[in-house]
C-alpha cells in the first residue's frame, strides 16, 4: 500500500508539473512561418519583452502557415487563451497573428489592453503595417505594431491617472467649500434683511416717491448640438466578452 501511494504521489506530481509547463506563457514571439532571420527574431523578441515588462501588459506576435480552415478570429483567441498570455487576473495583453496561406492578419487586445487598443486603434495599427506586410518587410511591420501598442497603452495609463487626479481635486474643492460655508455660518450674528427698515433711524428718512428699476435681465440659452455623420470601421469583429477586441483583415 505504501509503495502504491508513493507511485501515485509521484505520478500526480509529474502530471501537475506537465500541466504547469504547458500552461506557462509561450515566448512573446512565435515565428512558425519562418518569416524572420535569426537576428531579427532576437531583436524583435527583446523589444517585445522590454515593452511587455515595462507596461505589465503582454505584447506578442505569432506567425503560422495556415489557420487550417478555421476562423482566424477563433484561432487568435485560442492562441491567446491556451498559451497563458496576459498579466494579472484580467490577462492584460495584445497579440498580432499572421496566417500566411490565407493572407490574414488579426490583432486581439484583452483586459486593460482592450481599453487602450480599441477596434478603431486596431484599424489604425493595421493601416500602418499592412503595406510592410504586403511587401514582405515583416520585421518592420512587427516593430511598428509593438511601438504603436506601447504608445496606446501609455496614453490610456496617463488618461486614467489624469482622470483620477481630476476627480480627487474636485472632491477636495467640494470638501473645502463645505468647510468654509460651515465656518462662515458660525460667525454670522445678524440675519440678512430684505429691506432697509431695520437700519433706518425713526423720523430721519422720508420717502416721497418710489419706482421699480430693472437693472439686469437673465437670458437662458440652450445649446443645439451640431449634426454629425457616423461611419462604420473596417474592423472584422469586436469581441464583447468582457474586455476583448479582435480586428483585422487581409494583407
């Protein structure tokens, strides 16, 4: 029985270890289609790692020969979910996928990265890299993608900080105004009067005529918003499943 228990425990540990290895994050660059030279792979992976660790948001690139007849949206989502990408509980990250046979590109942004890199941003990044992808300059396209993702994520972080700071300042001003009003109310010894009768000396003032004069007028203006035109973006599809965007096209 002891021998059986020892063998069972050892097998359990092996299974747990294998699961943890398979669930561990893949490298942020997986060039299965062999589009880059060894030096380009090394430089790009170093840049992806630097950006990801600096921002605490995974920025990854994967290339493959084909999607095998599957929807490229499903393929990029499965790649992201199955290979452990994303920082924190929200799995913050973004990945660019190329399928060479179909000439498809997809960008998936998840968690905080979905707030920073919206469908419109994905379109804009795609517009910036599709020329290099079509021309075979994959290294330049991947570097541009990573750099633009970095800028979008930094801008979103700065916006969140500015918004939080603005809210804090507003709350502080409101609290300060309330405190000032409370202190002012405590020092009032005379009630305000609507007329001057309380301050007039009996017999010292004789009014023979009175008129009503309008010194001011109040005009209420209502702003009528201008008409704006709306247009649909070129993103393939947005994933609404709790902070995820997927967009892309052909190259």
